[in-house]
C-alpha cells in the first residue's frame, strides 16, 4: 500500500463501536439482516472489551476512518475465535482481506493458540473461500431464524499445532 492508501493497524479506543456500525449497515444492505444483528455484535464486543487479554482487533484505515476489521478473541486458554472480519465494498479485491487474515493468523501462531475457529454465514462465498485457502475446515452447520431471516451458520476450525 502507498502511504496515502489503506493501511492496517491495531484498533484504537472507540473503534469497536464504529466497526459494529459498519457491520450493521453492510449486513443490512447486502444480506438483509435486521436490527437484532447489532445486539449480537455489541454483546460480543462488550465481552471482548471487558476481558481483551490474549486478543486483538485490527482495522483497515482508509481516508482517516476504519473501513475494515478483523479480530482475535481468546475463547479458552489455547483456542482463539476469529471475529468481526469485514471490508467495505470499495476496498474489496485489493488483497486487504488476505492481509487481515495474515495478520490475525500470524498473531495466533506467535501466541499460545492451538486452534482458531470462526462462525460465518453460508452465503458469504468470498469469505468462505478465503477461510478454505487458510486451511480452515467446516465443522458445524446450524439452520435457523436469526437476525430477521432464515440463515445457515457455519463453524470453521483451523488447527495451528
């Protein structure tokens, strides 16, 4: 990236709220999620802020504002959860998603994590492809009514050691 282009950095105080906003707006527009999705995001973010030990949040900064994100939250002593992975539509296809994944997975490998898992929605095809590329394997599916519509949630796991 050029000095004036998008860059990846550790999130600053207050930016998790902005990341929640970006998710809500994008997922409502692209996937028709309703307002209950915001509660889901904020609940997880509040738990992370209460105990961030062993985790980290990164943002893609573009034009002085967060325009993408990824996070690692400790789920158990040796298990990490990849969360809040997002890129604004105008930044997709530039390799930033791969850079975010590299950053998050490298963080896990350098730490004491043995496993990383994530939950996603089946229709997020580009993200699912990226997870497969990194060696994640689909381990669970749940079909249910959530966030104002019928969805299929998927759990993906990556063994690090």
